[in-house]
C-alpha cells in the first residue's frame, strides 16, 4: 500500500532569497510559484513575512514539549528492567499515577527504545528438574560415550542457507521462488554413531518403519556390540529415547551384552553433538554441484559425505560437551528448580548438578535454621562488632564511632544468598514503588534531588510555585528530608 502522505520539506535560505528577489522585480506570486515548482500559498506566506518583518529567514521552534522528564525516562526504563513482562500500557499507567501527568504507551515505547530496550519474543527452553543433573565430566569421560541418533534426508530437503539476489518488493516473483515439498518428499532414514577418535558406518534403513526387532538386528548387534567389545567396560551407549530404543527386545539385548546406557530423562534439552553432524551432512548435500535426484543417488551421496567428513569436526563437537552443559545450566538458571531461582538447599549427596561448592552453604544454613535441635552452627550468625572512629570526632564520645559488623565467610555467603532471594521476590512481585531510589541498583539519592530540581524549575517557569522549604538531616541514618510546598 503506497504512502500518500506528503513529506514536508522546508526551503533553504538561498531559495528563499531568490524568491524574494524575483518578487521585488515585480513578478507575480503565481509565476514565481510555477517557476520554482512550489505551492502558491508558500510563496504568498514568504512574501507576507518579508513585508512584515523585513527578513525571509525561517524561524526555529523548539517543537512540542516532552511529556516526560529525564527522571521519568529513567524510571520507565527501570520498571521495564525490573519486570520485563510488563506491557507499554501498564508502564504508562504506573508512570501516570506516579507523576500525575498523562503519558501514552507510545511515549513509553519511545523512551524504552531510547534506553536500549525493544519488544522481542522471549527465548524458550525446556523446564529442567533435578533429574536432568549430569556429573561434572572431563573430556576423557565424554570420550567413552558413543553418541547415536537417526535422521531423515529427502530429495527435496532445503538447508535454508541458499540465498538469492532480488529487488525490493519482488519476493513473490516466479524467479525468486524455490519449489519444496512441505513434507520432504521421498527420502531415506539413516543411523550413525560418533565418539572421540572414531565413528560407526552410516547405516541407511530400507523402506518401512523401524521397530524394536529391526533396531536390534540392524543397529545394536552389528554396530553397538562391536564398539562395546573394543572399548570394554568403560563403554557408554547413548540414544534418544525413541520408541524403538525402549522396547523389551532392545532392553534385553543391552542387558545380555552388558552394554551400559546413559540415562536420558524425559523432556531433556537435545545436546547430542551428532545433531551438528546431521546439519553438516545436509549442508554438504545442498552444496553439491549435481544434487541427487533419485533415492540411489541420495544413498551414494550420503555415504560419500559421511566418509569424507573430517574426524576433527567430530572430536571438536564431543570435547565441547562439558562447556555446552555448563552453558545450558547457566542460561536456564539450573542452580535450583525453585520458583525464585534460589540455590538448591538439598542434601549434598544429591550432587546439585555438579555445583556442590554453592549448595553446601545452603544445606548447612538450612540445617542450622530449621533443625537447631540436631544441627546448629550459631556462630555463623554471630558478628564481631568493631568500632571505627569518625574522622575529626571526639574519641571520648560513643557517637564518634561507627559500628562495623564482621561475619564469618559462610555467614557472608548465606547473607548474599538471602539478599539474592529477596531481590528476585521483590522484583517479580513489583513490591517497590517506581519512585524508590534508595537501596536500588543503578539509582542513588541523587536522582530524587534531580527530579525535585526539575519540578521546582518547572514550577517557576509556569509561575505556580511561590515558596519552597528544605530540611536536610545530619543524621547518618536519614539520607535526606525534603519538604516542598507548592501553592497554586
């Protein structure tokens, strides 16, 4: 849909001078407007301005006054950072109630954009539970795992990495469209296994569904049992909980061959490195000069690309498992399954996802807090009070000293844990007022003073403020006491 709204362009000073010169020569307004290709009203107003003021220079205006002050802008950004699920309308209502000035959601959106915040869909992830914890393995421990998986390749598959050059607005032109079957079309199902320093042959299933019997006869016996015999007791087998992997026949075969299988809880994040191998094969197939057009050509192409795949790529993927697991835990805040994302306060034998150093203080502190009869560490809660003399004060007066409490190391850890829990609870439930500046991150008592100064200046400019009274306390416990009397 075309935009029919005209864009307003102002005449520069040189053009204004030329127009005035031609009008002073006796030319008519209509002829001058036609010569310069502008509206008659523009030339008429310019000539009237020159006759009235003696100048043709365009006056500058400050524009529409802003509906929010810099302090309001900071409060809007802070509200969005505290509760990122608030809508612009909700923030506008809260700001309007706090300031007493009507603020629209469009103004809030512009202020958030200015603060670097934009509306985006949140990243989705699977919910993790204590059942998903994994031991803190080293690289050699990951190297004993055989990662296996199935994947389907079709003749009309698209890696979504093919780019074309096209003009703007020609998206649906026939030359810019690639035909692809929605359901992939004809293809083959393949199985493969990778491990550090080795890989299995790529197995291509014949037509038909894969049940437990086919899985045992075509995969477990010719491939997995062979690797189990070569690796010995340290061998660990990994699959992805597909229905054919959990049949009674497959379970009995793995037990009879003494093949240990890695636990893979339901709803687990897919960190299997072989997924990147399938992606590599798909890109290699799409990059071939003559892509396969028949099933036989597709089989041969997959076998060739699997054999030509560098082993270094596989080794790099497997050695990255430790780092990828740590990143997954950090992104999903798997430190605890509790709602407020607190450290898991369970028994140390649970492992705590390999974060025993964080969980141990929680365990002992909770024991001391809730079970004082059988387990108590009260010295963790005791502080040593150390007085520090204020500079320039009388050393004989008690008010000249500032008390400092020194806690034990574990006591400080528990204090940080509780503070983290309280902050999360306060931010998620919007307990603090948006005008709360003290004891808030990235805000200080300087901000209310700035806002007060702006309000006073605005009152004087609008001639609505007559008297101002200030009271500043000298007590350390009182930051500022301020009283403003605005008389309309």
